[in-house]
């Protein structure tokens, strides 16, 4: 039997373990735990991270104004009692500081017409705010769940407004009638997306090199691959690997084409992802990387992909691409 001077075993646990135990409880039980002793009263009510985690667990929201006018405890109470408008949980997955590649695509899309990445027919209206994708969709495709992972939060490029397309939300985000914390989050994201910042070219260089390496290491053999003329690929390589190098111009694939515009079957392609191939005419890149490059730099001439290798005369080139895609298996 414990005397009045003995600390209960549960209080001897580390703060991290105590927090995990609290997160296993329903909010009614959390309040009951607060009433048991001063230790848990202080731990739960004076520790902002506890109710911050409870808000994220129960409402999927991990953002709040940093001005200190509202505590996470007050935030939870407002959401629980519906005293304030419900915040969009999907907005939690949007980065406060969008990637430099997304900033590039936004600037391009704001000044030009780009086709939808999914139907390739209608003009793109929305830019996905998925941290791992810069895909663009038309009004018809934005809600169609045919992508690898439909991302609910989309930027309407023409108006610069964020929208949640999820059926449980389906509204414009951050308007004057929304929760003040949601307004703050939306304002932060949009300001960081649109603002011209010092050193943006260096950040673009690093971001594009990171995207290149990420796609080079991709092991999914089913993804479609594209061809980029070698000279342009070298210019782009200099830009992303050498500080001070200038941006390349539009992608030109004219040297890969015959006089009738079809792909020349006599060109040479690399067969290994990780070995230099100086005697080749083109580089092989993934569809995701191609979609970014064609938007960021533009294309002169026709794009060429595996879809153009259907005739028997292209059997040799299909072999090159198959070897290239499976070459990663040769390395431990």
C-alpha cells in the first residue's frame, strides 16, 4: 500500500510515455485524469503540447496562429463545442513553405496556359498542393480519383485561392467566414508561394537536382519514360550542379526526329542509370520529371516517350529503355 509520500508508478514514467498514455484516452477521460492529482493537472493543463496533440488526433489539425491569443486547450474547446468554425484537417498536410519546384510551376501557370496532366485535353485550372507533386488538373479531373493519391487541397491558379475538394469539406479555404487559425495558415502558405525571395535561383537549382536524384533512384518499372535531347540535358545538368550557371532555354528534341517528325530509330540511348553515356543522343527520364521540365522550361518540337516506340523499327530502342529501367537492380 502506498503512503502519502510515495510517488505512484505512473508518475515515474517519462513525460513522453505519459503523453502517449494520455493520447490513448477519450477526451472525457483526459479531463477525469486532470482531476485525480496535481501532477496530471499540471502535466495536461500547463503543457501546451498535450492539447496540441489531442487537437491533431481528434480533428486532424496541426496549425494555429503563433500570436498566443489562443491556447491549444482553447482551440480544442472551440472545435469540440463548435463555438468557432471547424478548421480544414486536410490543410494540415500542406507545407507552410511550398517547395521551390512548386513555386516555379505556379509562376509558369500564372502566365501561360497549361493542359491538364490527366486528360491532356482541357486547360489546367488547379495546382495540387501535395508536397510531393506539382500536378495540375482541369475542373473535370480535379475530383476524379484516378491519380496515384488524390490530394484534397488545390490552388486555383487564376484567383490564387486555396480550395478543399474533399467531399467532407468542399469549400474555399481561409475566407472571412472561416476559422481565424485556418485564415492564418492559408495566408502563410499563399504568401510564401507568391513572394519573390532572395536566392530563389539557388533554391531552384538545389530543388531540381534533388528531384532529378529522386527520380533516378525510383524503382517502379511500370512508369512511362521520356527522351530528352542530350545537349539540352547537359545544359540542365550544368545549371543544377554548378553555382552561377544560367538557366537552360526551351527543351529541343529536334535532333531526335526524322524529317517527317517521327522519332529517329537510329539514335543511341543509355542502358545504365548510373554510368555516363557520352556517345548517346538522348537522356531517359521518368514521366514525373518530364512533366516538371516541360512546364518549367517549355518544349520546342514534339515530346517523345515509350508510347512512340510501338512499331518494329523501334525494337532496339525499346531494349535500351528496358535495360535502363532495370539497371538499378544491378546495384546493391
